[in-house]
C-alpha cells in the first residue's frame, strides 16, 4: 500500500507531522543550551526534568479525554496550546523584547501540548487503519519523522543562535496552519457512543468511569503492562548513546586510528557525532525498503531477531574502541531498529481495546521518556563499573525486555486466530 492509498486523515497527519517536526526540532533540542546560557545550568537541568514530568501528566490527561470528547477535539486543543506557546516564545525573543523566563514557561507549555494531542493522534491512526495497512503507515510515519529530525538538526544547528526569532516565527506559522488544517479537513474517527458504551458495559460496568478508574483498568491489563515494561527496557538500550556510551567514547578514544596501522585518527566526541548521523541517515535511506525485503518472513521471528541485533549492537558500543567496528555495529543496530519498530507498533494495536484506545496510547507514548530516565541511571552505574561489565548489563537489560515481549506473543496469536475464525 502506498502513501496516497491511506485514509485522508492519515495522509494529512503524516504531512503535518513532517512539517511541524522540522520546525519544532529546529528549536526544542537546542533550548537546553539557550537556558544554560541565559538562566544557568542548574535551571536548565531542572527545566529538562520538569518538562518530562509535564509531558507524562499531559499525556495521561490527553489520553483519557480523547476517549471521552473525541480525537479531533483533543488534537485541536493540543495544537491551539502549541500555537499559543510558540507565539509567546516568538514575542519573548523578538527585536522588541527579550525574556528567557517567559520562554522557559512557554517551552514547558509546548511540551504539554504534545502530551494533550499525541494520544489522540495515535488512536486516530488505529481508528482509520486495518491490520493490512498499519505496518505500512507506521513505517512511512517512522521514516518521515526521522527525515524531519535529520533535516531540522542541520538547519537548527546553523540558524538557532543568530536567527531564533525567525525560527520561532516560522514555528508559530506552522502551528497555525496545523490548527486550521485539523479544524477544517480532519474528520472525527472515535468509535460511536453506542459502540463505546456497549464495550465499556461489558468490561467496566454501566457507569461512566473516571480518569483514575480508566488508568487503573489499563494498568491491570497484564499483557499491556508487560509490553510497556519490555518497551522501556529495549528502548533504554538505544538511549545510552546520548548517555553512558557517548561519555565513554569521549573519555576512552583519543587519536585512535580508524584501522590499526592507518595514519588517519579520530577522537571520541567527533565519533559520537558521526555515529548519530550514521544512525539517522541509515534510517532515512533504508527504512522504506526493509519492509519489502522482509515481507515474506515471519513477522514475529523477524521482530525478535531485529530487536536482538539492535540490543547487541549497542552493547558493543558500550565497550568497543575500534572506530571502523563501531561504525559497522551502528549500521547493524540501525537495521535492527528500523525493522522491529513498525512491526512492534503494529503489534501494539492487538493489545488496545476500542473503547480506551487513547488511554492505552497515552501510556505507550511515555515509554521513550521513561527510557531516557532509565538510561540516565546507567550513567550513574557506569561510574562504578568497567565498560565491559556495563556492556553486559546493557545487553542483559535488552534481552530481558525481548524475553518479556516474546512471552505475550502466544496469547496474541491465539486472539488473532479467534478473530479470524469468527470472521469466517
């Protein structure tokens, strides 16, 4: 299935996400540097931590209400809040006035806007897609997001310091366009009231449940909880590149030859930058072709094997010091990543009931941020363990996550067979 065969909502959402991701990633990743320069490193570090908490809380709220008032309404609220935040940041960094404090507050509000709309977007993609189209949708969306991030990183790194006002003005304009397109062209996709009430009565009883009760119901879903923990463990392995792995390479590699005997050398910090660039470019260049190459293979086995390749590659990066081998293993990890991610996202859909899609997707959307926290703990642990021991610890973390995911696959297969038999 091609992009133009997707539901109109999906096409609009992927296009809007691409443009808004470019503009937001030209600004947001560099804000820590901005706040460190203007408000000090302590406030900058504290703001980063608070932003993660704000994102988690807002996603929890957004997920619940997207199942209550509708996907489109929550997307409009999120995009409206984002427009307000970017407009205020633009004014606070304009030729007429400058306020780092207001910029800090608005940055946190823009983070909240992401949490309010993200679960609704994820649920909408499920609402309008079927099992035969979801892997294609997730693969193209994954490719689009990575392309946007890579383009934004290059543009933002060059323009952020001298053209922040212009970047924020462009982000405000794009936020306005996203709001208008969603308002006038997006269609509501939430299951009908009759369908939702029927399923909720079956699962939770006839009364309308509260947000606390909804998330209690979600977290009591054993298979989904295993999926979440597995995701956090596996993704935390990748997040080590910005934490323990990056710090170790910067400290251990000094004027190291690319290959033994060659005069060309490299230091650790530039090597980290090269590895990150390699990862992004490989995802952009290869992700659209991987699905075609593997379409005749067992999705389950391929997914687990790809996850192991990803984990094993990052484990080598935790102790290896040969630059060429590090580049080779980064390519292996990236191939594993772009193979398993769309398959794993499509698998998630099987775990999510229709009446609480946004609530489930809200918790699922938090895994990356929780993974960042887990990888942060690895930096502390890495201060006491040698790199070889840390590599084994990182490998064990990933393998446990893969094992947990594998443990719920048989029940998912049984569910799929029951649905197939019922349809027949």
